[in-house]
C-alpha cells in the first residue's frame, strides 16, 4: 500500500488530522451561534473541502497496481495538492484566529472585522490552490533569453536552443494535449537544438510508455538531446529493489531514445552549427530527495576537443556551484530540478519563492566569472498537482558571441 511508503507521509497525515480538528474548533469558537445564516454557509463550504480531502485520501487508500501507472501517479499528486491546501489554509486560519483571541483578551471586546479578515484570507489561500490546480499548472510560459558569452573561437552567433525539463509526464494525466501543444510551440520557434535535462517520469517507466509518439514530434534543426534526472532512476518507487530499479532505468532510457532524443548520460557528442563545433556534455543525477549523487563528469568531459564550444547538461543546478573545475570548462550549463518549488508570488511583487531557501540556483539565468547557468522551472509537477505564480516553462535561448 502506497499511503505509508515514507515517514514523511505519516507526518503529513498526522499534521492534516491535527490541523483539521483545530480548524473546526476555531470555526466553532468564531461562529458560536449556529442559527446565524453566515455560519451555515461557512460550515457547508468547510464540509465540502473536508469531503474533498477524504475523497483524495480514499484514492490513495484504494489504489491498485504499480505506483508508476499514470493514473496512480496522478492520484498521489492530487492528494498532495488537496493536503497542502488543507495544511496551508488551516494554518493561516488557526494562527489568525488565535491572534484575534489574544487581541480580544487585551482589549476586552469583540473584534469582528478581524474575524471576517481571517476568513477572507483563508478563502484567498484556498482560491490560490484551486487556480493553481485548474489553470496554473497548464499555463505554459515561453521564456526568451539572449545570452552573450565567450564563444571560445567558435562562431555560434544566433544558435537557438529550446530548453525544457522536468516533464513528470504522469502529472498531465488526462491532459496530454498540453504536452502536444508545448511541442508545437517549440517547433514554431524553429530551434537548432532541443535540450531536456531530465525527470521525464516521477516513479517509473509506465508513465512514459506510449507517449514517445508525442515527444518525437519535436523538429529541431540539428537534433534533440537529453539526460536522466533523479526521478528517472526509479528510486521514488520504494517498492522496487535495486535490481528492479536498474531494469526500470534501462526501460526509461530506451523510451527516451524512442522519443527522439540522443541520451547523454555521462557522455558527450559533438554537433556542427554552420562551421562551429558544439560539444554537448551530460551527466546523470541519481538519488532520492536530498540524498543526491551525480554521474562521472570526468568521463563525460574526457574527450573534449580544445576547439569546441561546450554546453553542459546536469539535472540538479547545485552541481554547478559544487564542481567549479567542471563548471569552468563549460561557458553554458543547463539545469532543472527545482520546479521553483511550484509556488511563488506575482512578478510585480518581485522575485520570490520558498525555493530560494533550499536552492542557491533555483530559477532563471545566473552568471559567475563569465560562465552562465540557466535553471528551467520545469513543465510538470511533483508532490502536488499545483503551480501558484510559478508557471511551467519552455525556454528559448539565443546565444551571441562577445565582440
């Protein structure tokens, strides 16, 4: 049974139960008169969301078959969305309600405006999650960036790269047309290269099976290239032993290749852009959550010609700051992995996400010592089927040479 596969899952369930009970307790305190019409409406809405939580949990409880079956993988992140909404909205309401209680004790009178403010803020949080589920996770944004860098003797002026990452393709269950539309948008841009920095799946190969027909419709002028992310190693399916995980990785690799990609796991390839030599170097990223390991970069870089322009592909951007020697060998590194944690604020409020407290490089373009890193927010979702002000991303990079 998948509902208790991690200690973190058990902690999440305990937190949900505690917050649900405290939420109801504070509602009854704030609206003691059961005859008031507003209480009946509020109770009705809260019952609906509690039923939604029960239904989402029931989906986990009665799940049958492999977690990597697309339907099952989606049930998992649907529950994550409902659970996170419950925790976030409940926590806001409980804290603000307790704050109101303290204010009432100090001033010894009712503070009605604060009661309704608390309720409005809680409803706003819920609406953010509803919007993030029905709209935000499908609202793919095309980010166009021009990067001027040292071309190392190779004339790569105008080289156009379409860059995607973190498909987590089962997160589009029943909405695979979103992936097809993304591929169409990529083709409209007529890129020279299509780069995918991994996490094609969330749990296992069954998520990707049959969908290679959509992915291989991409038509970059030179070719499509990819690496494996940490979810592509099947370690998130905790029911599998090491041998089964290895078999799953092999199947995923073959499906990635069937999708039209040249897979660069601890390897490299030279492509020609007009008269320029462009070396694409990729390494794997393995591991579960914060226990991440990387492939053999020394092997991947070992055949680097002195005259080539290098683009380095690594799923986790933390590697860029960890191995400075390798980073110096590549003027441009492309990564994904962070998703921007799928939560942020509107652009007009600035650049903020909880991701910045966990990742030094979490979204967008970074430059250090003349070298560049671009971190893609990804297209799919993991843990929860929600994106709040952190839209899915297709990046179109156009490279220019310093004069």
